């Protein structure tokens, strides 16, 4: 039986009334907290503030048996938190507490708010620091089955909670198992990558990457996000290398016009596109091999590497510890860390035969797929478990809305 049919049978024609959250609960802000307060008052109680995970642990608590929270500001604004027992609620987390004598199960309300995450986000403002006004949150309409029959209402809520909590537990167990497997595979992958790209003394020649026999680095141009259009000539902005691309790609996320492309710095098929700025040392110089069939525009704060090597081989080399060790002395800057193209040209790279480069790349491709692919690897399996849980939650909490809203 599908979740929707189960809900229909469970309701058995019973009335469902949509009421403002503020009528059923009290919504109030936690107390001020900061990292200094936590550092100077360490203790066992978690501090819940603007994220789902504790900001830290402190020696006092201000919340007990009041587990539901909603993030009020910041990148995670509108996120739903659940924390049982005693803890310290910060001033960036709203308490959503069921009022006395209201027939609304706390855990049922939690699942409802998770299901209504998009509606909650629509109440947030994103001008400046993202924020959620308590008054807006109180206006959110939520469904209450059989409001005039508390016993039946709580029984229906309890059965839905039982099913969803079971799915939550199963999903968490499966996800934990798959995540542990993924972590182990990544360690194995990193080990093999280092082994495959490390050669005995004299086995292969090591040359500077800027050696004319190997390749040259070319700085990107003045491409900005405002230059993007819906279709046209492909382009890669340096920020997308961190957020969108893996080891290699044959398609770009963004495009520019033909007119813009004629004036831009263009990478050719097979070139490596490298982000030369980052907020941290580990990420700077993250690279993606461009395997498409047309030239693409490359932004500033990036460069591209035109070379005579296997493109995937070079991209995998940029992920190795031997590359990282050579890169670190050339990093400059304080808040923004960068490596310039002239210094990248000094880094030594092993040069096995093209056949050996292709063999190594093919082996690493298999590991890369297993550990990174959202369509074939373990990350896909984790995503599927989460989607399955979200589908069942959606089915079980799809209460009929008033006709006036449906019209």
C-alpha cells in the first residue's frame, strides 16, 4: 500500500483542519551565545544555534524536553533541528513548543516541519544576512487531523510518527553503513593514486610543468558571473571548480555569448583548468580536465594548462600529496590564498609514456566513479536512501487542503 493510500485509510474520512503554527505552539528565541562563552565555560551540554550540529558544549542548559528548533539566521536559515534532553538554545534558534492542552504530538510536528521545509524557506528573507521572522513563522499553516477528537487525532499522529521514525532509523543505519564504506573506499583510492603516480628514482623523468617539452600555464580572462547566458559557448568560472566539477568534465555548467568568447581567454579540449585562489591551502589549485570538443572561456582567479600529456593523468596528479607538497611553498595571501601560474610552472611532474599515463588514468577512473559519481557510485546509493525516505514522508504527510486553497 502506498503512503498516500495508507494516509487516506488512516484518516477514514476524518476532518483535517489547517491552523497557524502560532495558534498551536509558542515560538521564541534562545539566549545569546558565542564561541568565547563556550570556550570559557566548557561542560556537557550541547549548544544548538545556527546549525544542525552543536556549536560546542557548555556547563549550563536553558532547554529541557523541548526538542524542536528552527534556525533564524545565516546560511542554514529555516532549517529544522531536533535535540532531545537538556541543551543550551542559542539566539539564532527559535524554540517551537507545543502549547499546553493542544493535541499535537511533538514528534509529529517535527516531521511536519521537515516536510514543509520549502514553505518555511519561502518565508525567509535573503537581502543581506538570510533571516526568518518569528511572526512569519507563526503564520505557517499546518494540518491537524480530527481536531475535535483529541484521542483519535493523537492516535493518527502516533501511527504516522511510528512509520516515519522507523524509516528514519533504517535510513540512518543504511546511510551510516554506506558512508563508512565510502570513507574506506576513499582511503583506498587515495592510497592507490599515490602509488600509481609515484615512480622509483630513474624509472621515469621528472620535468617542470612549465618545461616547453611538457606544457605551459595561461592565465584566465575577465569572465564574471554576470556574463553567463543560458546557452552559447561553454565557460568555467573558478568558483565552479570547487562546487560543481570533479576530476574531468565534457560539459560546462555555464555559457557565454559568441561575441564574449571572441575576446576571452579560451582553453582547448584536453587542457586542465585550475582554480588559483581559495580560502584554504588544501583546495587552492583544485583542477578539472576539460574533455569537451570546443574551446571554452576561463575566468580570472583561474588558469589553464596546455600540455602534451594525458589530460586525466595530469588532473589526477594535481590530487596527489606529491603535488600538494610542492605547491605549499608557493602559496601566498592571508584571507585569500593563491598560487600564481609562474610558480605552478616550477612544479615537477613525472612523465611516463602516454600508454602508461592512459593505463593509470583508466584505473583511477574506476575508483573515482565509485567514490564520487552521483549516477553510478556510492554517493548515488546514499542519495537514493535519502530520496526514498523523503518520498515516504511526503506521502504520509500529504494531508488534504481546504477547497479554497486548492481552487
